[in-house]
C-alpha cells in the first residue's frame, strides 16, 4: 500500500476555504488548457476531417447501391435500356435523400457507440455535457438538427455550414448548434 499523507481521506483537501475536489470521473468539457483533469474538446480540424470521412463512406454506399440496383433492374427486366423515370427517381434521391441518410447514420452510430466511422478514425467521440454516454433521444435530436436540413438542396446545405461553423464561436468547448441543442460535446478519446 502506497504511503499517503492523508490516510483518513483518499484525496487531499482543497485549498483553505474551498471544498475538496469531487470524487468520480472528470467531466468531458473544455479545451483542457485550464487543468482540472478535463477531457479536451475535439478540435475543429478533427471534427471536419471526421465529417469528410463520413460523407465519403456514405457516398460510396450510395454509389454501390445505385450500381447493384441498376444491375438488378437490368437482370429482372431483361432490358439494358432503363426507363427515364428510373434515373429521375435516383436523381431526386441524390438531391433530396442525403438528409435522411445522414440522419440515420449519425443517429444510429452515435447512439450505439458515441461515434460515427469518421469520428472513430479521428479518435473523437460524442458525449453528454456531463461526460456520460448519449441517450437515444439526445442522439436522435442531434442527428435531426444536423442531417435533416440537408434534405433542402441549397438552404439545407447553407444551414448545415452555418451550424458547423458555429463551433468556432466558442473557443473553449467548440460546440456546434446541434451540440448545444442536444446537450452534447465532441471530445478526444
């Protein structure tokens, strides 16, 4: 057993007039520059790179799905000339379908593990403001504010851009609008 100058208490007392530090894990917020054992917030660059990875993965899934469905349509109809309505449907899905796909991707990945594939690659995760794992409703709300506006071709993309850039307004926690609304924070670790 290691020697402790405070055998009656496992943690040393705080400065005179201040309470002792709370027991338990450190909260997950702040840039970590102020000490206190806090987990640092993920940098804007890490978050942006994670989003680029997520968009690339989702894009590959959509392209592979398009190819497989096209081949299946050719085999099932026996024709190589697919109707214009078929390609029109894919064009509408491409223009208006990214919002629901991003919503589902963010919601399910963050609810299950606290991170999407891009966040896992960058070593970051989404947690509640108090440091605990996301609740199902928090994950769905966060994903809805981020993903569903992308259903509108120009305005949705502009909203998402402003939403993500809002993280730069708070240099300490780097919380985007979707983080503030859902009570979450993206941290390293």
